[in-house]
């Protein structure tokens, strides 16, 4: 079992920045990929960014050049640096972990990000 706890959400003005953190605990040695997803009201959950245990990353087109995912394996923590935030980035952001064979290991409880003036 893997437990994931997100932090760092909040209210920010358009053009502002936030950094989300997700700390993993439990069976952390089973974790390969970690990622961030988001879900806006009335919409499906969508991938924002993912990072493998080797540091390979991929991003949704809508956040490329604005968001950066990073990982500290020693702390079992994944980060999402969000810059140049837009109102359409408003959503609940969830952390996710997958095993080396692609099995879902868990989701965090979510953290709200609101971009509004």
C-alpha cells in the first residue's frame, strides 16, 4: 500500500505561481511513475504531468512551458511547479503513483487550485 498526501494548493491571481508537493509513504519501493492529474467541475480527470523514477517527464499540451514536474526520490516526494497560471488551470489536483508494471498504487486526497482575480 502506498499513501499519498498533497499540499500547496490555494488561491492565486492569473499570472501567478504555486508549487504543489506530494509525499509518498508506505511501500515506496514499489513506485515507478508518479504524476499529477486535475479535475475541474463538470469535467473528467486529466493528466497534467508525469515523471518516471529515472526522471523522464511528459506533460499535457495545455501546461507545456508553464508547469514543471520534479521528483526527490530520497524524500519520496514529487513536486509540480506551476507558473503563469490561468483561470482554466482551476481544478482539484491529484497525485498518483504507479508500479513498475503499470499497476495503480494510489491517489492522494486532492488539493484545490483556484486561479482568479
